[in-house]
C-alpha cells in the first residue's frame, strides 16, 4: 500500500488506465480474429466489411497510447496483405503461416539433444 497521498492517487490512476487498456486490447483482438476467420473461410464480403473497422480500431488504440504506432502499422499492413491475397485468390491453405505474420497457437516443440 502507498505511504503518501500522491502515491495512492497514482496507484488509483494506474489501475483505471490498466482496466481501460485491457478493454481496448480485448476488443482489438476480438475484431482482428473475426477478420482472420473470415479470410480463412474465404468469405470476401465479410472480410472486406471488417477490414475498415479493424484498421480504425488499430488507429484508435494508437491514439489512446495502448499500442505503439509501428506495431499498429505492421498489423494493418499484414491484414491488408491477407485481404489482397483473398481477393486475388492466392490465399494459402494455412492462413496462419509466417508470411502473413499470424502465429498459430499451440505448444512449442522442444528439441532433444
């Protein structure tokens, strides 16, 4: 617990910011995942309708200092690349490849010596 009044106030402010940032990040992740699923399923109309709002959310997270501007630019670029591949019909079977920049979730394999 903080010993000074200013430190206690700072702790309260930090907690508020942490909760707000968590909310923004969660919404951002959810909308990005919806776009990725639309691309994986090959749904062009849905993906096109989601790309604008997703990019807008990345921009808003930068303006709120939740994410770094270069991180947002990189993510938006990779989403646009996926959209272009879907439109051109070049989308890979594995949309979570290293080329698209989206990591597949799973356990890491440990090499045995």
